[in-house]
């Protein structure tokens, strides 16, 4: 059995589909603070299996301990997605972010030790690299001081896991995701941003749907080929598969403790303008956009060297930007038509 925290969320739900499709029994823990319970119906429609679900605040040690009393002794592994993730909000409410993201992880680690659960996969982020001197970044590229409390929670969580794996029986992997986009091909699960999206792709699909008037491209005077920022956009289905490979690696290791880090991206940088143009190729819809000023804290360019994940995890991104954008658009349309 695998315990998946944050399993009704965007990346968690896609990972649950991959896990179930590969024969894993999945139990989801989520407090639905940024997701909907109906995601369980969608996972069941896609896979034919409804995962067991506990509505629990992982931040609350007593609540979490009560859930682990029920399932902890059957679990072999934990994938820990649950976290608050809005960068701007974290700047305004740092304590809420430190409390939620750090306490949740520490509560999970305590329960894993109590029930002798050996394997942990953790959601980290390329945000730990900040503005890198050289691209692509490898796992050996030094981390930079975080641009936001959110980013800092990722660095701090990585360190907490590393230190815990040194001190007790724990095999752990941190996956540093680059920019997740896309949705399952069924269009039954996808990203559900609350309010006005901060991220590029939901803003693009909402503009295409007529919910937003126009996209603002934040700056076209960067030192890149077309002047807009460069990111590594990784399809969420590929991302889900990376978790499966990470879990397989941990489950076959015979040592008592280990800790490792992997970049999970495509290895290819694409600019913001390129993404807008690719959206038109993929869907036939031209996005209304204007160029505005740079957004504070944005990194000029970051993309992954994925050699380590390719060789050690035997994982490689298979889906490209066009597939990611087409699936995001299908999801946006399907979600709106269900809500209408
Ligand atoms: P999401 O918000 O869709 O999913 C996170 C889930 O965790 C939500 O369902 C939310 O309800 C739940 N949650 C939050 N706090 C909780 C708590 N205290 N108790 C129980 N449940 C709680 O986010 P996502 O995009 O799926 O991200 C998953 C993980 O990946 C997060 O750790 C995030 O920081 C990390 N990550 C995301 C991105 C991205 O761009 N989406 C990039 C890098 C890393
Ligand atoms: N971006 C943009 N307009 C938007 C949202 C994002 O131009 O409405 C740009 C942003 O400046 C960055 C890229 O798109 O260069 C990716 O931003 P996102 O917030 O999706 O992810 P980040 O890389 O910041 O985590």
C-alpha cells in the first residue's frame, strides 16, 4: 500500500492514476484545502478503482496519528505532495507556509518511523536553483537562497529529509519538478487554480476560454532569443510516471537508509512566447496577449539536465509541449462544461 498525501491535488491525482494502473493499492490523505472530493470519482472513472480516502489535516499531528493507527501498519511507502504552493501568498503569509509545509512533513516522518514505513518520495521544485549561472541545471548545481517563503520550504524540507535519513531507517527521494503542465488524456483530471491563475498555462487556457480578456507576458526584454523567459514545461502524466519509477527504485533497494535527488523535466527550455505560439498550433486558437513589465522575482531561464533521472530511475519525459497544451485545453473545456 502507498499513502499519497495531497492525492486529490493536481500532480497527486495524476500520480494516483499511474500507481493504480500499475497495481498499487493507493490511500489518499488530503484536507481538500486546494482540491475537490469529486477527484476521487474521476480517478475511479479512469482506473476502475476508487482509492481509500481520509479527509485529514496533515499539519495536525493528532489527526494524522489517528489515521496512521488505521492504515500505517499496511503501508510500505509514502508519497508526500500535500503543501501550500502559491508563491505570492507565501510572501504575504510566511508563517502559514512554514507551519503547513514543514509541520506536515515532520508529522509524516514521525508516523513513518512509528510504523516502520521505509520509503518516501517528496515533491520538491526547481525553485531551489533560483537564478542559475548555467543551464541546464544538474542536481549538483548549487541551490540558491530562496526567492520566497514557499521556495524556502522546499529547500528546508529537502534538508529535513536528508538529515532524517541519516539518523533513522528511511529511504527517500526528492523529485525537483520543473514547470508541470497538461492533464490526463481523458480530461477528467487536471489543474484547478483558485481565482485568477498565477501560472502561465492556466492563464492561457482561461484566456482561450474567454474567462480572461488577455494574457500579459511579463517582460520581453530578457537576455533570451525572443526576450521572454525560458522554462522547462513537463507534462503532468510524465511527472506521475517519474513517481512510479522513484517508488520502484526505493522498494527494490536493500539498504536501510538512503537519500537522493532527481531533476524531473524534459531537458528542453521553451520561451513564454514559444508556448503561446505552440498553443495556437496545438488548438488552432490564437491567444490575445500584450507585453507588460517583468514580474518581480522571475528567473530569466531555467531548464533541467535530466541525465540522472534517465539513467538511474530509467525515466524519460515522453510528451512534448504541444501535447501538454492540447491536454490542458481539453481539460479546461471539459471542466467548464461540467460546471455550466
Ligand atoms: P495542489 O494544490 O493541486 O495539491 C496539493 C494538495 O495538498 C491539495 O489537494 C491540498 O488540498 C493538499 N493539502 C495542502 N495542505 C494540506 C494539509 N495540511 N493537509 C492535507 N492536505 C493538504 O498542488 P500540486 O500542483 O499538485 O503540487 C503538489 C506538490 O508539488 C506540492 O508540494 C507543490 O509544492 C509541489 N510542486 C508543484 C509545482 C507546480 O507548479 N504545480 C511545481 C513544483 C513543486
Ligand atoms: N508568465 C507570464 N504571464 C502570466 C503568467 C506567467 O508571462 O500571466 C510567465 C512568467 O513570467 C514566467 C513563466 O511565464 O516567465 C512561467 O511562470 P509560472 O508562474 O507559470 O511558473 P514559474 O516558473 O514562475 O514557477
